[in-house]
C-alpha cells in the first residue's frame, strides 16, 4: 500500500473515531487497548520519544506523567489532516512537537531517540524493510521500539466467515502481524518481546457493527451490499442478543542490543 492510498484512507479522523468508539463500547477487557499499550511503555525521565503514525493522538490524553517525563516528544503521521486532529485533541498539552513523517524517510539524525513508537501501522508500510531500517537508524544504541499490531485470528477473519455465502475476496493484510512480526523485527533488532492483549467483543447493537464495517477500507467487497443485507447476516449469528467476536491484538518490544533481566 503506497502513501497516497494510506493518506486517502486515513486522511481524516472521522472513520478512525468510529472504530475507536466501537471498540470502547463493546470490548470485554475494560482496561482498553490504548491503556494497556501505555502500561507497557518504559519511558524514563529525560527520554526523547518519537511516535510514527500517531493518528488522532487521543491515546496520549490523560498521560500527563509520561508526557512530562520526556525531554522531547514528537508525534507524527503521514497524513497532515490526521496530524492536525492530533494537535487539536492535545492542544492543552505544552511541549509536544508535531511533524508529518513517512517512516521510510525519517528526517532526523542517527541515534536521535531513546524510544520510537509505531502502533497499528506497520502493516501499511509499502517498504517495511526500509521503514524498520529507518527506525533502527534513529534509535540510540540502547533504544527501544514499541509496535502494536493485530494477529491473524481476530475479528476481521471472524466477520468474513459469517459471509461465507457471499463472493468476497480476501480482506486480510498480513504484512506485519503478531504471528510474523517477530521474524521481521529480528532482521534489525536483537531482543524481541511479544505481548498478547486478551480481549473480545460482545456486540448488542448490530447497527454499530455495520457502521464499523463501512468505516474499514479493507472491507470494500462487503460494503457493496446494502445495510439491511449485512444486518440480516450478522443478526443470524447472534446468541441471546449478543454477537461474540474474538480479538487478536498485542505488541512487540524490540531493542537494538540484548536486554538482560536482573
């Protein structure tokens, strides 16, 4: 997927907001994926942090303690309008820098950052090898790379199975998943941890799920069907008024040097 396609699909925050609200409403694990991600960050006083693909920036809301620890915090996205949404959402936080950045060409010197973050975006990178090489380049020798992603046994796969009577082509993007991400990271980093986030969806209002489906760029085949058709299929899969949908999410923590636990 090239950058122009990504900008088109994620150019505004509206559809992203639909997906975030949907997960917040129906997720069984009430900690929240974003809160869980932040709970795994190890950001010490005075560290310099770069986030790639920050989206609307709302994950940073309420994270005052971590923000204040950073000597420098740069939030970036390939989409100018998405970055503007982040800046608007975080307007009450001083000291945050905003920058349009393509992961394949990060405009900073070698060994500039203690932490680089790239959550739920590596699977969109057209030249992942180049992107990871750039992340490694701008990390300090003892730096850490955090990258959350989805797995290959989650909600997308489950939803598609419900439509097995429809001529739907593959909607999966397996460029960087929980199943194959470690092997790709090991080409550039020496110490990799994989953490799994345990969660599922318990959906009670099918209209919300249809809105979610229509917000997904990868569900174009399903979106060709009218709303009532989609609802009929999904309602048939409900049990006792609930549609259970598994989730497969987690994150990798990658370091340039071998990390030894004490």
